[in-house]
C-alpha cells in the first residue's frame, strides 16, 4: 500500500501489512458495496476497517468517510488508539480533535465518533454525503440505523466506488440474517479468526482466552461459530430457534389461533395458526383496527381451519392479547362466538360425507369455540418462578422449542432472540418489556408474541425439560 505525497513515498505497510492475514487481504480485495468482516475476537477486524477507509481516502482525493462505533466512550477506548496507530501523520493536513475530523493533504476527510445512545441519535450523522462508511461492532446498531446511514453514500466524485464497511462479533440479529442467511446482492461476509491474525497477536493470546471463556463462548468468540451465539440472558437459544425453523412437521390437532393486536399505527396485528406442533403465519396487518383484526380471525377459521379439519374438528381455541387495544377484539369475538359456532357447525355438516354427517348428528355434534383472554401482566400459575403470565408462557415456549415447527420467516428469529430475561429480588423470572425490545429492534416483536399466545399452556410432546433458570 504505497502513496506518493509531496514528492515523498509513504510506505503504509510499515504500520499495517494485511499480507500477514489472508482474511484481511480478502476483505480489502472484495468489490461488493457492503462488506462485513466478522467473527471471532482478535481477527484484526477494527484494523481492517480503519485501513480500508484510509486507503479509500488515498485512492479518491476529495473522498469523505465516516468511522463510528455505537458510543463515543467505546470509540475512544477501542477504536481511537488504533486510528492513532495506523494513520500516518505525514499524510495529514489537519486533525481536529474537537470536531473529530481528519483532513488529508489530498483533500479527503474522515469524520469519526460515537453514534449515540438514544434511538434518534443517528439523525445527527444524516447531513453528510459520504464515499465510505465504516461501523465497528455493528451488532450494537439496529438495522434501521444501518439502512438510514446507507442512504448517505452519495458523495459525487469521478469513478468513485462506494463502500459500507462493518465489523462484528458473531451475532444472532439482523447482521447474520442479512449477510449470511439471506445472502443479499452486493453483500459479502468475510469470517475473521484469531488463527488468521496470529502474526499480530501475543503468542499466548488464544491459549489465555480458552482458559477464561466458557465452551460456548469459545465456539462463538474464538472459532467464529455463529450457531453458538447467545447471551446468558436470552430467553431462547439460537440453535434451538434455527432447528425449529428448519423442522418440517405435519399439522395435527389441536387447532389454536394466537393474535397479537397492534397497539399503534407502526405495529402489526399478527394472526398465527397452530396445528399441533406446526406453527404458521396466517396474516399480518399494519396498524390497529379491531374490527378488521376480528374479521381476519374468523376468516382464518372458515377459510383455513374448517376445510382442512372438517372430519375431526370439535374445538377451536382463539387466544388474544387482551391488554389495551386487544380488549376490543376479545369483546367482539365473544359477542359473535355463539353465532359462529352455529354457522361453522352447519358448514362442517354440509362439507362431510353423508355417513359422517349422520354420525355427527347422532352424537349431537357442535363445534365449540373457546375465546381466551391473555393478560401478560396477570398472575402466573407458578408464581414461585415467574413474575407474571407473560414470563410463564415465554418459558413454556422455550421448553417446547425442541419439538416445534416454526414459520420460516426472518422476523421469527430476530424477534425471539431479542427477548431477554432477568431475575428479580423475589427470585422470579421477568421478561423485558416490549418497549425495550422495540427500542433495540426498531420495531415491536408482534410476530414472536403472537406465536407465544398460540402455544400458551401447551405441554411438550416429550418429557418436560428442566427449566433453564
């Protein structure tokens, strides 16, 4: 990496030489616009981001780059020392530490700092027009923040190539889905391992890390195993969620419907159909409209459930989040329940064979519809272990996860893995509020909640699992 400045040659490889790390070389050589250098600790990720940005400033005079972490203190402690280490001051015309701008002699600039702690802090970075953006520890950012920053890659320079550079440790959120699972166009993931970067690490680094990390942490942070990712306070294990999404079961009885009702115009009303251990999304609708949501629940019954189970069906359970707006849906469902029972009973008798119809009539068959109100803040059946009903039914789903077939929807994984738990002073399990999850994801976990409602109070198909307290 050589660059001529004012008739002198500055050899950048004396400070940073990616030839000692083949994965860093692969990262620098990739031409995709969105480049993720991620994986284990000690893989040289931050160094690669800083030096890729510097090279882009040298390749395109007049370039403007943004180098950030989630907060300024973390940038100051982790990234700034490496910026000072790798940037050769002979290339620099001005370094303003107050405004956090580095100006190169060829007119290029780097702006650096911390995004901020508040959900809307990313907006302060939206006035710039950049040729490249680099985010260190990108797993601490939301996908919305990433997408909004990406709109600022629009600096006008002759023949410029735009790049969005990211580094992260193994993570179960949007980064894994976007770069690994969905494998989107113009995105590339380059795994980083400490074994690739041994030339730049202390000789005993890996051995020392193995002594202090748990086996699961070693898989994620030393071996770069994204399947092993998970925090101690996760309600659900990532591997279990992925296995449930990949599982393909045949639907059986009982049939139950779960509904999470949107509380605002930005939320979704989700209707989930559960047939035995097979779970599927029936419908999603933006915003709250209690009458529309009620109608969609009945449509699920008459268009999906009854035609499929007409020979065997004797009961449908409809479970609805009854807190707030959901109470209106519950009230309307209860008002219409008797009418729907009569209507659906008649539909079933008309659809079955003559022989089956006679059998059902002799048995005085009548389809029963059970409307279940779910109040998350209500009293659990097991108040010793759980603060409220919401925590209890979440834990019930966790124990069922090894038997379930969950929807193949990218939101299922991200929303379930955003759910965290803690233990209060009474020794009870508490699930973090939806508001905290919304702040982290940039959206409400409506899909995950609807799945949980559909499966509430269901016992595992196998022996009950020991609670992961």
